[in-house]
């Protein structure tokens, strides 16, 4: 083939090649920080706006996204990789545009896969990406800040922390370990259960200063969430929460431009299926932290 013909062929392949699916992982700085709730709210909010989402759940039992959304099933991704189930058996639909993929046992595999398992893993990962325009991972951070084979695919990791001192210190230690284990991973922060914008801003500024001074890393603080009522389970595909989910609109900055523009709306990124949910009113609490306050 001539150089001109080869250049034309390469150009056509680039033109029709599907862009990589954005992968965003959410993890708690410590147990109970609310990372699963935030991941579910973000995934459901995108799905409600017409963006299809694959939500990967790395947690076992009642602690994970599948339980929160009442979308548990018999099979998981580890069984698919080992030939004990089909991919279609492991995937659970949790409402229009939202698929849940249980992967708790796979998330425990931090020491590598056998060659034949790696082949199956690659095929399963391709199916996860093909099943949604965005992949959201409810991630489980392992010892030393190590991520699972799935969460290691993420381009962005959003760490969720509450505002009490133990939670903030736990979030910093988790971030420090993650930076050492995954130095190229982009890191962001959601501050959960804040009393008001001022408290959220103080936590965000302190965390950002710590990360920059101690680790030389920039930390973008995307959102804060107020205290919200305890969650409850609904039917399959229903939001397992009471009351409004605060605005997560600023997290759209993690998406490519085309999906970001499609996902934007006049209201905050709230799930319209939430019982009693009302739109949130976005504001700003600091240059690095997108604040939200619910309307009275």
C-alpha cells in the first residue's frame, strides 16, 4: 500500500473509532463516609438525563450499590470470568439507562489474574464499557491504597469524606496511599454531610493544602452535600433514599464535552424519582469547591 493510501486508511480508522468510555470511581475516605450513596446518586442522575450508565459494585452484601438500589442478583463478574455464568446473567437493570454489575469477588483479586482469566477479564471489561456511555465504579480501596483491576481502569477517582475530624484524617491517609499506588490517577473530593457551605469550604481548603504541601498533588474539590435523611430501600430500580439528593452538577466536569453538554439541565443533578425530591440550588463555597444549598 502506498504512503498516501496508508495515511487515508489510518485517517478513516481514527474517524470511526469509538472514543474511550469515561470511567469514574467513587471511594470513601473511610467506612461510612457515604461514597456508595454519592456514586448511586451520580449514576441515577446521569441515567435520568438520558446518559446510559454501567454501575460497577465492588462491595459485598448490604454495603454496596446493588443492595442500595435493591438490584442484587445470583451471579457476579468473577463467575463470568471463570466461565460459571454469562455476562447477561450478571448484569442487573436498575431502571432506564442504568445497569448494575456486581463485582465484589473480582475486586478482592489484587495479586493479578491467570492468563486465561485475564483474557476473560478483558472481554468482560469491554462488555461493561459497551453497556454504558459512562462507567461509574463504587470502588473498594485495598491495603496500601491499591485499587482493584476494575477501579484501576478509572481516569478519575472521587474520594468522599464526611466532615468530622476522624473522617477527614481518614480521607487524607487514603488519598496519600492512593497517590503512592496510582500516581497518574486524577483525584477529586466530595464533602458529605456538611452543615453549610462555610464548613465545606474549610474542609476543602485544608485538604487541598495538605495534598499540595505534603504530596505535591493538586486536589479538585468538586461538590459538597448537606446532611440528608437515612436511606431506605425501594423496589428494584428505585432510588433507595429519602428526600432530595443535593446537587452533583459540578461532577459533570469529569465527563467529555459531548456527554457534559448532554447531561446539563436547568436543575441540579438530582434524581427525579426520589420521593419528595426538590431541585437543589447550586452556589459556590470556594474557588475549588462547587457548593450546593437546598431551597427552603
